[in-house]
């Protein structure tokens, strides 16, 4: 089995590292998008809850 030179080994390692970084970046982006989506859903839910509370308060006054 031929021995790799340091540069060959380093080059292969960098390729693996770049591939890992790309995959990590994709996963991070997907998680950030999911967090943004869920945060938006939470805010929508809070708005609906506030509206419901206001409507309930108005009904109680009548």
C-alpha cells in the first residue's frame, strides 16, 4: 500500500471537511427555517389568543 504524502492526506482531509461543512450548513439552514416557521406559528397563536381574550372581555361587559 503506497504511503500518502502529507499534502495528499491534507487535501483529502480538507475535501472531507468541506463536505462536512456543506452538510452542516444545510442542516443549520433547515433548522433556522424551521425555527422561523415555528416562531411565526407561535406569534399567530398569540395574536388569536389576544383577539379571543378581547372578544371574551367585550361579551362579559354586555
